[in-house]
C-alpha cells in the first residue's frame, strides 16, 4: 500500500496524459510480481463482497493458527505471522489485466489456484455508484476512468453508462470464458454466501486447505455477520482502515452498506428495472446463472 501511494505522489509530477497510463503500468508490474510469489489468487470485481470474504478468510486463519490481534489479509501479512499460512494475492484483475494484455485468456493465472468471487452486476454497479459518490478518491476516479469529481449523475445514468453495467458485465464475461482454462479454481457467488454462508465458507476452507471444523466455520460466519461488520466500520478510527465509513451520517457511504441481494431494484422505477435486466440478460454470459 505504501508503495502504491508513493507511485501516486511521483506521478503527480507528470502531466495527466502521461501520469495515469504510467501509473497503471507500474501497478500492473507490481501485481505481476506478487502473482508470481503468491500461493493463491483471490479475484473479484469491485464491490462484489470481497471485504466480507476477506474478513472471514482472515478469521479462519486467526482461529486455526491462534494469530494475535485481528489482522485483515494483505497478501503475505498472515504468512509472516505463521509460515504455514499461504500468501494470498487479492486483486480486481484491473491493472494486471492491462499489463499482461491477456484479459480474455487469463494466461497469467493458469499456474495458480484462483478463488473467483462474483456478484449480480446490477447490485455490483449500484454499490459502485455509492463508492464513486461517497468514498472514491479523485485520483482513483481518473486512474480507473470513472466520472470525474463534480460530475452529477443519477443512479440510472451511472448504471447504464460506461462505468456501470458494461464494465461489470465485461469483467464477468471474460472470467466466464477463462474458467475452463484454469485447472485449479473455486467459483463463489455472493448470492450463495448470503443464502448459506456456512456452506460457502466450508468450500473456501477446503479450497485453501484450512483444517477447521463446522463449529469453527460457524464462529467465523458469526464474527463477520453484516451487523457486526457495520458496527466495526462505524467504530473504526484509522483513516487508512479499509473498513472505515466514508461519513457516519450517510449510511450509503459505508463499505458494508446494505448487503442485499437484488437491492439495486430499490432505486429504480419499473421501466428502468426492465431495461437494466434486459441489458444483463442480453449481454451477460449465462455461466453465472
């Protein structure tokens, strides 16, 4: 994280047309170096429930290996506490995808076990809208080609715009095609985690080869329950904490925001919902059901 912030500061000395392509390339090279070293890769599109799953994976290792404190998985930080814990690279396959140029084949991942977390693109995009509106730094808006600061967009304008559904669907379609070429992978759907988190975390623990029984899994799931995540986010005091709320007075600024399946429908009228669903059914690979 410190290295990436340093890249931002160095890039600020350059004109924008050079700054952002160079920083994306540098971030891609950094991720490639981590991928080579990693034992597992955890991939998701932004706002797919990654933080929730990271908290539960971190808790798995804390319980099994009796780790001190309450650490959140950050590549090799748990491995440094206990070498029996693997190095797990967490990525949105964004900068790395650009760097390798193999977006559709995902060839860079083929020799690694990959945990892929997916979520309904309507819910992902709705959550991205609030991330962009309340939490995203201007630098990240420019770097990842989101609408610039100060631009006013309605929920629906964001949803159907280039930063919305098309972006999320393109990510999911690439990975739907690539899974057949990844010999070791585990597909987890956010909706299945909401429906039965104990069952899905049992699958995750087996994939990661974490020796934990059902009681331990249930304790992990209880620890990471939505209301507990929301409470810890509100109590977080560190500006760098990934679980820190954007604004305590604005519930939509929380990272743990609603955790609702098909919650995107609450923000649109019937005609808008029909168009959103039409775009998804027309363009999304059916592999994710």
